[in-house]
């Protein structure tokens, strides 16, 4: 199936919300990653707008994503599609946090055409709920750059709350100034999410 076409994409569905479903990526999905990462606005807070090469996606990113499938309880990076027409709109992520691996990190990257519709919040909240109620994880966190207010609003609406400021290291964001690497961490535990106290 093409990136924006109809028809039923392959890959096991792991989560469905009111307007979205998340499915496992497959070995033939490199083009979806490439097209998403080719939009400078999508990549603004990730790589200063530089696209990710298809070679890197095929040789590094996609094999890592496919490797998540063997995890138990589940974790992974899942393709997000609209229920209405199966259109691919991006992905949502739940994996061990790179800085504090005892916590699960929430992530998301959506096409610009999907921005401003509450889809990032809907997918994130559904994934956080599944992480706690379905998979038994005790804590979920998310990280973003200080300047990325849109992403911070998604975290807040998904039930996470501000935890701390920090600075990404140069290994994570090579070539970025210290000011550009200023970031924030949000988090929520199972009890806070279930009781709505977050």
C-alpha cells in the first residue's frame, strides 16, 4: 500500500482509538519513514530540518524498530493510520527511556497534515492508558526540547506533568548549541494517571 493510499496495511494492530489505529511496522515500510522525515517542519526539533536518508532508515532505524516486536511486555514504534481511510499519518513510540531505562518513554512524530486535530494527543493518551492498564508498566515519561511547546501541550493533554529541565548532550544532538539543547521531561505513574491526579 502507498503511504497515503487506501486498502488495509499489513502489520498486527496493537491499539485502536476513536480515530486511529496503531500497527506494527514491517520490513517494507521504509518509504513511510522516509516520506515523514523529508518534511523540514516535521524535523525542525529533531535535526534542524534535515531529512533522514533512506539508507539510514533501511540499515539502522527500521531494523531497530522491528527488533522491538520481541519485547514482553510490548514496546515498540508503531505506524499510525486513520481509521476512516487507512491513511498513514506518522508513528507513536513506547520504549525504555534512553536516559532512565527503568521508565518507559513515550514518543510521536506525525505528518504536518495531521497537526492541529488532536490526533497526537489521542494516540498518546491511548498508548499511555494501554501501557498502564494493558501492559502493566509503572511509569511513562516523555522528553522534548524547551522550544517545542506544541509537543509539551500534547504531553500535558495526554496526562503527563512537568518533571524537570535538562540539557541533551552533544552525542544526542551533535552540532546544536547548549541553548538549543535545553529540554524538558514530563512523566506520570500508573496511580496518577488512573486517578486523574496528574
